[in-house]
C-alpha cells in the first residue's frame, strides 16, 4: 500500500459532473486526485476476505441480540424492540453497508466501525473513481464492483410483480441528494419505478405513507438514520410496518457502536477486531471513546501516548464504548481510512477517505485507488 502523487486530469471537474458528482468540491476540496493509493493484488484479496468474514460475524451478532433481548445495550427505545426483532426474524432485505478499517497494508486490517444504515461516499467509490481509473491507469485494476452489484441487488429485492421504490433524504444536503440520485439511477436500471422524494415531503394519510401526489409509499429507501426516526413523532408510524424500509429496522443493531462490544465478546481475539468495552477499565491511559450513536467522527476522543484529541459534536447522551487504539497509518502527514463496501452479502469494493487528523470527519477528502 503506497500513497502516490498524481497529476489531476485537466477535465476532472467535468468528468465528475458527468457522473452526477456535483459536490466534488464541498468544503473547498473533497474529491482529491492529486494523490492515489496503490495496492497489491494480495492486499486487495485480504481486504475482500476480511469484509466477507466481518459481515457474517455481524449477522451472528444481530441474531444474538434478538435471541437474548439485549436491545437496551443499543439504546433502542423500548417500543421499537419488537419491531427490530420482527424485522430480523422476517429477514427483511438489506441493500448495503460500509466497514471502516485502519490498515497500512501490513498485518491485518482492524475494524474501526460499521456504517450499516446510512453510509455515504457511495457515488465517488463506485462510478467516479472508476472513471478516474479508466482515464489515467488503464493497465491497472480497482477493487470496485459496486455499480454492478447494486443493480443486481436492487433487482433481487424487487417484488415479483414489479414495484415502486421511493428514495428519500433531507432537502439541504447536496451530498445526501447526490447519493440518493445515484441509487435511484441504479434502481431504474434494476427495473424499479424509482422516485426521489425529500424526507420532509413524506406524508401520512392515517394508514400509510404517501408522496406529494398522495400515492402510497410501499417501499422506501431512506438515507436518514433509524436512531433519528425512532425518536421523532413521525417515526412512531413505523411501528405498524406500513411500508418496506431499506435499510430495515434490524440494521439498528449494526449501525450502533455497541455492536463493536458484542463482536469482541463473541469473537475474542479475532484478528480484524479491536478490544471494545462499555467501560474504560480494561485499558490503561490509551483508548478511543466513541458515542453509541454518532457520525463523521463527532464526539470521538482519542487518548494515545499522552496526547488527547477530541472532535466536537452533539452526540453521547445515549452512552459510549471504549475501543483499543488502532492508529491510522500516516502517509505524508495524511491519515487514510479504508471504507470496504458490502452489497447484500457480497464484498463490493473500497473507497478511501483521508484527513490531516487521525479523526476522519465530514470534511475529509476522498482519494482514488488502484491495484496491480
């Protein structure tokens, strides 16, 4: 694994926008092709294997929570416990997720967290960095079958008689809108009647969700966190299961840092897992404290070698987990996180975000990769 300096394509903005990637410069610089990460083929095989293995461990963890009723450890409101259990027992289908790894190409990738409910950076990991590869590195390959697998998975999730899929996110996020527009395109290619709608525009007619034309919403993809829905008045309608939701309710068990504690408990010593507990007593002075529910590094504290790094935010009221420190590798003063995608039950590629801080944030840059 090497970080290489590159000459950006003179038309990179146009190429990004051709793919619908209009938020390439949010925060000043988001997409950054002045560098790229190079892997070997065995390293990619290792990432793929770790992703597949961890996916199965996560499914086993979900089964354990439902079997033993450990919902309170995940700060899931009590009225939603049965919804999560029924969603799991019915095996409601999942579309995708993203595992975040710390890895420098040596030893084993270490799981930092699992973005199982509303992962973003999808468009750039799928189409955009593939276009980059085709333009500048035709003799190489890329761990990236996201586009094909998303279409195949969406086709498999479609009702036998065909169906309408509404895809929703908030109105004021260019990034979320870009991800939803991309998934809508994939859904259309998979044969769905796919319609985009803002979360704020979803209605309730007393028995079901409806769109702005008062048409029923029978299947809803929501780029909007379950942990927000269950704490909002509108979310109470979900208890009656008026629609099929993607991601399903059982994903609340995997999009929560309590999962990391359970994974370690059930798979003690696993080479891809970090020791993680609900209290810091198992550690000395060094550990990472993470809220059960947080995003983009918010409220994460890293204590390592006498240095304390903290990221502000509004999370933490539900509780924290404490994880062993797996320092991100440093390449030229930048710290990359490898996001490994799962679509359905299949590993589907990676995307890399890097920052000048060991805490990956919303402003962290996305950089392409390839392997030889």
